[in-house]
């Protein structure tokens, strides 16, 4: 169990460093000068979003299959990247 915890923590921590969510939190803390309120709001949002992702990830493969999920996820990732590059 601790290996799973450590792997999850490490991957998520490294993935979040410098991404849009962290930059948004920095911007909000700077703008409102209330770091604890930003911490609480951002933390709760991330907790709920992660919980939703875990729930979907736990049950969706049984309904449509892991291969389909990987294909759709990869396709969406590429699509979003292309849209960002195109400025849309």
C-alpha cells in the first residue's frame, strides 16, 4: 500500500509543479493577499476533482474497457494540445 501511495504522490506532485493550476493559485494568492483562503479553496477543488477522477477511473473500465479509455484520453490530450497551439 505504501508503494502505491508513494508512486501516486510522486507522480501527482511532479505533474502539478508549474502547471496552470499552480499558476492560477499563485495569481489568486497575489491578487487577494489571502493565502489561506486560496489554499483552502484550491485544495478542496483539487480534492473533489481527484475524487471524481478516481471514482470514474474505478468504474469506467468495467463499462467500456481500458483500451477505449486510453484511446479517448490520448485523443483528447492531443486535441487540447492542438487547440492550445492554434490559440483557440
